[in-house]
C-alpha cells in the first residue's frame, strides 16, 4: 500500500502493539497497514489472539483509556462520522463496552443507537443511559420547563 489516500475514510500505517507478559513480550500487532474507502465494508477475520480486537480498540481509541497503553504508527480518525454519513445509524452496530463510550454514542447518535459488546451486568445501566435517567445523559423534560 503506497501513500495514504487523503479521501480514505480510515487509514493506518505501520501500527504496532506489544503486550508485556510473564514469559515473554507478545507482539499483537506487527506493522499493520489498512486503508478503508468511504462506503467500503470490511471484515477482520482470523483466529483467536491474532490481534483483531487490539486493532479495533486502537482505531476506536478504547485503548486511550488504559494508562499503560502505547501505540506506534499513524491513525486517521473520523471513521464514525463517515460511517454515519454513508449508512443509516439503525443499520450499524457499534462496539462500546465502556460506560464513557456508551454515553458518547447515545449523545452522538441518539438513544436508539445499536451498541454491542455490552456485558449482561451492564445492560440495565445502559438502558438508564438510553432513557436519560443518569446525570450524564439526562435531558430536560418539557413539563419541567
């Protein structure tokens, strides 16, 4: 893959990630290059432990919430807005296992946003976010004005 196309919805070059383990470092990502054009549909497939989730967490910035995480390479953001511009929100499933992500998606897309990777224990909490029963997503009720 040559130079990054300025019109790409998402482009990454040379992304690397190594996790420290007791026995030896684990190289999860080894110089990953990926370019996705607008309106492309991409499936990341591979065996367990090959780095699919690590790459996705790097792209959607979940790993930024982990203080010890460092990422080498270049990531061009803007993917979510590109997706929402190209595909109706009701046809997209966003991975959002963390509360801050869920709140962000509910605020950005609305309470009917399709969110995945939610643990069973977090389902009730997510529903309170959706209906505005939490302070971080509450909206004024028309009768309260």
